[in-house]
C-alpha cells in the first residue's frame, strides 16, 4: 500500500510520525513523509535509514531564532490554553497552510491512504479534495470529549459536569480555531465543519490516540473511530548509546535528577543561562546530583553533569526523578522508566499531561514555567525524593506499560481498517 504521512510542528510532533512510518515500512508499505518543522531539525537521513522517504516543506517556519524565542516566551506568559492555541495557529500553522495544502494534494493523488497530524487541517482538506482515505493521529487522550474525561483547565465535577464542560469547551473552540479551518475549506470548495473537536480534528475512519492504554480504560462513550494505540516511539536502533561521560557520572554517586525542557529549552542568550542557573541552584538547595540537558559549555563537577543530548530511554531509568516540560513523549518516557516527575509545563497540552502525572500519583503539583524559581523547584524536587509513594506509582505505571508498542499497534489498526 502507498501511504502518505503529513505532519507539522516541533520535534515532538514529527518524531512519532517517523516511528509510525518505520513500522509501516517494515511491513512492506511504501511510505512517504512530508513534514513542516518549526525549527531547524531534519529527518530525511533518519527516514532513509528506516526504509522510507521524508521531505521537509516550509521549514523552518520561523527562521529567525530571536522571533522563535520571543514567541516561546509570549506563549509561556499566556495563561489560557485556548489563547496559547490561537497564538500557535496564527504564528506557526496558518502562514504555511497554502504550501502544506499544495504538497498534500500532490501526495494524496499518489497515495492509497493519507495519515496526518490531527491539527493539520490543510492536509485534511487535500485528502477530502482528492478523495483519498484519511486518518488522524492525536497525541493526547485528554483532548477527546467524553463524560469520563475532565476538559483541560476546568474543574472536575464528575461525569455530568464533564458533559457540560465539554459543551463549553467545544463552543469556545468553534468560536475561535474552527473559523480559520472553515475559511480555508471554503476557499478550497469543501464543506465546512460544524464542530472542531468532534469532526474537524479526528478522522471518522480512524483517529489514533498516541497515548498508552495504561492511562485509562477506553471510555464507553467514545465513537468507534477513536483508538488508543500507545505512544509512537522511535525504534531502539535509532537512539545513540549513552556517552562515557554520562555512564561515568551515573555510576559515580547517588542517582541524579535529570533536568531539561526538550525542544522548549532556550537555545542561547540570557534566557538559556538563566534557566541553567535555576536548575543549578535548585539542585544545590535540594542537595541532589543533577544532569542538566542544555547547550552550554560548562565543565562537569561531581554534583552536576551538562549534556546537549542523550537517549532518555537509557538514562531516565537510572535517575531519581526527572524535571521536564510534560511533552507527550517525555511524559511517556518517564513513566516507562519508572521515574517520578517534577512537571514544569510551558504551553497547551503540557498542562494536561502534568495533570495526568499528578492524578496517577507519579508527580507533585505542577510548577508553571512563568512562575518558577530555584526555591520552588527545589521544594518540588525534595518532595519527590522523600516520597516513596511517587516512585511506587511511577514503577506501577511502568509495569502496566511494559507491553506497549505504539507503532506496531497503530499499524495493526491501520491495516485492519484498510
């Protein structure tokens, strides 16, 4: 089967589709990935090594690092998740919509099936225009309406409270983000959607929810097209081994606390230095050893190791806890490693993942990125390090996730659909 995959976003929005492409390619399908990276990372070489093709379009969305940094801090300082979503859409998605649509039209015309990031509405429009079967991938089960799921940023009032709150949340989404989607579809000569969360985001053929089934039993009120498959993790052979410095540091003392914000870590300048300084001071106050993932040239000590990049799946199991931004991938990696978290969410769905970690008992109360300090972070670290319960909860989740294989489960679902 000829399968086109189309995605957009940061590393956390692209790597899972690379993982899915690899699994489908291993099964003999001809896979072609088109992606738009908001930053500088490229995936052509990785895709080739895994047996399929990849091509970047409209990348980077923001070529100026200062503009990207300013946008990031604008998002961090915007409290409402819906407002954050609007900012992201206006700055990073809508400017590339026409380019993405033209590329997706060409891709859909030569594909038997199109798989897309749920938010990438130009790819959905292209599949509809070409008449190509289309499925979606969503990274958060918490964004799928159900009376058993409390909407993000709303109080949890029980099943019927959730029903009412989802109506309010959907109304807000339809009055904001849906308008751009429908304007685009009108220009393309396509019918408008009535509801963003129910119709525009998920495919009614198949919407793969790339969350571990260990998080929840599948809600009975979900339509059949919503299917939990597990996180889409890249194959092990793609990950480099740990460096001698990392192995030496891990073996030289008590398990450290890992600290890093992934693709949301400032890349340079005063904000990078300030972030690293908060990590350093928090480790000192909490009295713990630390691995800090940041692009800085600083010499290691017996208490702190600085790294630019390392395979989380190999390092997290050897850490006492992980300070992170609560991206979907990092959240799954911490739980699979049996490591408790200190959540420092920055934007959007990261707050929902922080809430999930808290609900599971594997993390303390979240610390918002725009409200943090070394003292507050140290307090959260100490709470985790002195809480056997949080470690036990993380280990229990790890046991429930041990058989997860998101790419293979997703591939099974895709093939059974076809």
